[in-house]
C-alpha cells in the first residue's frame, strides 16, 4: 500500500477528520472564551467608572446645598453627609484585575486615596454639626468657616472624580494647578455661581489664600 493509498483509506480519513475537528473545536472554544472574557472586562470596566459618575452626581448636589449654606448660614434646613460606600468600586476593581484589566500608577494612587479623602470630608462634616447652633427663632446658625472647609474638600474631590471618570486610563494628577483652581472647577461643575467676593471669602476662611 503506497502513501496515497494510506491517506485514502477510510480509517485514515476518519482519524484525520477527528483530529481536524478537534483542533477546530479547540480553537473556536478558546476564541469564544477569550471573546467572552473581553466582553466581561468591557462591561466591568464601564460599571467601575460609572460608580464614580454616580458619586460625582451626589457630591455636586451636596455642593449646591453647601454653597447656599455658606451664603446664608442662618436657615431652617441644613444639608448632611451621606455615607460614601466604595464597596462596589472595590468589587469591580477586583473583577477587572482578574480579567486582565490594568490601572496606571496615577489611577492606583487615586483609588487608594479617594476613600481617605471621603473620610476627611466626613470628619469635617461631623465637626461642623457639633458647632451648629439653634437661635431663638429655631433657625440653624451654621459656622461659615466650617462650611468653607467642606466646600474646599468637596470641590477638589469633584474635580478629580470628574477628571478620573472622563480621562480613564489617561488620568494624571495635576502637578502644576493650584488647589484653589481645582476647587473653583468643582464648584463650577456643580452648576453653582459664586461671586468673586464670596469666592475670595471662601478662600480666606478655608486658608487657600495663605
């Protein structure tokens, strides 16, 4: 039996067909697995960044209330801090890493520090609450300096969360931009208009003009 006869033998053809089918099946199986992981990574990454979008929306709403309290510190109602839960962010981040997603050094630094910043804001809010008075007309009297510090921290946080959400993998910290400019951007992003007089008073009270 020559070479051609062997190749043409039914048993040989069956073996070759099985090998070829197995190879094609393994290839497409692997391709489908990679494609599935890539889709999961895209969805997880989008969900990860969306969490910061939602946090930014909350802080912008609070910024409007804080600026109103700064301009009119004697009032019937006052705003308050809502817990900033980063649990979902951490879950999405772990899933991203398992699926092969990567973060830059600046992104990792931002993630590590955002929870610390929110703890700072929470402490400032608690200190402010302790010093709020109630006058004879049962109106809240809020310390403007305390509110100024809150606006400072919240404004800078809004600025960086928005920057992180929009730039994503290209995110970089600003080394050449003053904190007061970042705070002003955070206020502007919140749709709040402060006069130059009010903003300069805010800078003085929060020690950004020192």
